């Protein structure tokens, strides 16, 4: 059986590298994108993720706009989405909740907590 | 009048220089961390959590510098508008100065908000708990099915 796909979207290569290093060893297939547009292109091309973890502050399309776009796609309408961001504002969290956001992680993340969150959502045991 | 315009021109030049320094620091740290991350990722080392947290600080530093560059762009734009208005009509000097002062104060407030937004929680060494918004977390579409639990 193939491993669940976890998508990471962040405009910072360093942030993507940190998540890649932090999730080494988990039974998941990691796909990383430097922009929401790139991720949407692959989703439209048939990639089926089990979890999407995205940054909020990104140029062109921010994390909340990306989330809204994901909810319009049949393949990701109910896919869990976690926001991984430096932002802590309750208004932004509320906006995310309205769009069906699953959860919120404040950067810099604790690797153990990130892995625990992925385990919890995917029930990797 | 020319002196005031010249003074603001110098301020703009200084701000542009600071912006260039910011950009240079961003590019240098991007390049250095990109190399470091590539090595660490390919080596598949079992890094301590504290090191992975430290690696993330470059992203936060980068965002902070970008935020200050955004503020500089707004300030130089406001100064340009001011210089343009006093060149066109010397009688507008006081009025324009007041408008510029208001814009600069607004820019400062926006920059402070951005600083807080881009800081994350660097003080909390243990990291934050992940905040889940619902007890029902959708598992996604593994094998074509959507599971709720």
C-alpha cells in the first residue's frame, strides 16, 4: 500500500527544508512546493494528498486564499489542512476556521509536535 | 524650499541603502542556508529538535527583513509624494508636511504590526502546542475514501 502524501507549501526554501528534515522517518510521502500555485497545478494534475500543511504569508496567493481554493477542488474539499505560520492573530485563525482549516501551528515549530500532529491527523500509529 | 527637498532626498538615499543591505543579507543567508539544508537533508542525519528549531530562525529573520523593506518602500513613496507636492506649490509646504507626518506614523504602526506577525514564537523554546479547531479531523482521501474521526 502506498504511503499517504503530505503536501508542504512555503515560499521559504529554508522552511521547507526544516519540515523535510523534521518529518524524516515518518511513513509518509512528502511533496513540497514553493508556491500555492505550484501545489494547485499538481493537485489539478491528479496528486491526491492526505494532509496539506501550508504557510500563511506568501506572495501572489496567501495561505488562506490557498485554503479557499482547496475547498473548491473536489479532491481536496475535505482534506485536512494545517496552517504553519509566524502569525498568531485570532482573527486570522477565525478566518481559517470558517474555511474549514484543521489546525494552526506557530513557527518556529517543535519537530516532535509537528510529527505528533501529522500522526494524529493521519493516524499513523 | 530646495533645502527641504534636498534633505528628504538624502533621507530617501539612506533608506534605499538600508533596503539594499537588507536585500543583500536576505540573499546571502538564503544561499548559505540553502547549502546547509541541502547537506543536512541529503545526509539524513538524526538532528536534535533544538537544531531543527534553529534552522527555522533564518526564515523568521528573512521575513523580518522583508517587513522592514516593505516599510522603507512605503516611506520613500510618501516622501516622493511630499517632495512632488512642495515642488508644484510652495504654499502647500506646511499642509504637505502634516500629511507626510501622518503617513509616516501610519507606516510605523503598520511596520510594528508586521514585526509581531512575522516573529512567530521564538521566545518559547518548547514550541507551541498544535491548535486543532475541531475534534473531527478528516483523514483525507487515502484509497479514495474520506474518513472522519
